[in-house]
């Protein structure tokens, strides 16, 4: 009986020791997570951006990228214009420089390229391409198609979501060019069916390139928002544990 009692006591001590080790490991892990997440280069105010707004922006830019080739096929009949063709890019480079304003450059979000700058560039680029599509689609030399109208609506919706994110992060976008202030000079180049087709092709090609950059930026913003959310969650755990 005495031997059984001693064995039970030893077993109880072993389980208690294991429980203490597990608890200490959990506390250490929580502290480590706080340190790692807290030291990550998270940009300004991603935690107060609404996740649904970010997801809506992600859904819209994905839909835009999906619809651009469809619009190109329906709108432009010349077989010599192909999206993503490097040879076509080089042949039309000079015309592009004369006809189509370049899109704003999007970089990885960092201390030198802030979240505020990123959203401002996205908004500016969306407005640019929206205006280009509107002006080119007015030409009687180009096929009128509902797909172009739908694409314009998607870009307009995405522009609204980006401005919502700017508002949520309390970024000042009052200085951004309005629709009326940012018209392009593309209309003066639409003097023939060929040049009108070139302008439409170049606009869709640049919109596609820009949209891929926008997609990467939105995915980065979504990741930063998730990191911020995890940081807050871990901090609550740490506080609950009394660390």
C-alpha cells in the first residue's frame, strides 16, 4: 500500500511538472508572437480598415482582370493587336508615348512608399483609365459594346472602394484630381479607324498591367490588416495570461 501511495505521489508530481512546462511554453510563445508581429513593418493604420471593404476591392480588381481580355475581343477587331504580346508593345511604343498617359507606378508598401501613397496612386490610375475608356468609347470609328460599359462600371466601383479605404485610414485625398480635372488628350488622336483601335488596345493593355500591380497592392494591404488583427488578438491573450 505504501509503495502504491509513493508511486501515485511521484506520478502526480510528474504531471504537475509537465503542466507547468506547457504553461510556461505557451506564455513564452505568446510573448514571442507579440515581439515578432509587433516588430513587423506594418504601414500606417491598416488595423482600422474594414476587412469587407478590402475584400470587396480584391473581388473587383480580380473581376476587372478577368474581363479585360473579353472586352478586348469584343471591342477591337484587328488581329494584329494582342494583349501581352511584347512584339506588339515594341511596335506601338512610340504611339503609346504620344497617345496614352502613363499609369502611376505602384511599388511595395514600405517606409519610402507608404500606404497612403499607394492608395493615392491606385485611385489616380483607376481614374485615368476610366477617363480613357470613356473618351475612346465615344468614337464612332470603334465598335460600341456593352462589355466596355460594364468594365467602366467595375472600375468606378473599385475607385469608390479605394476612396472608402482612404477615408477609413483618415488619409487626405481632397487634392486628388476629380473626373472633370483629369480628362486626357486622347480624343485628338482618334483620327482614323486604325489609330482609334490602337488607342483602345493600348488603354486595355496598360489597364491590364496596372491592374496586376493593383491586385498585388491589395493583397499586401489585406495581409497587413490580418497581421494587425493577429497582433491585437495575441495581445488580448497575453493580457489574459497576465504577461
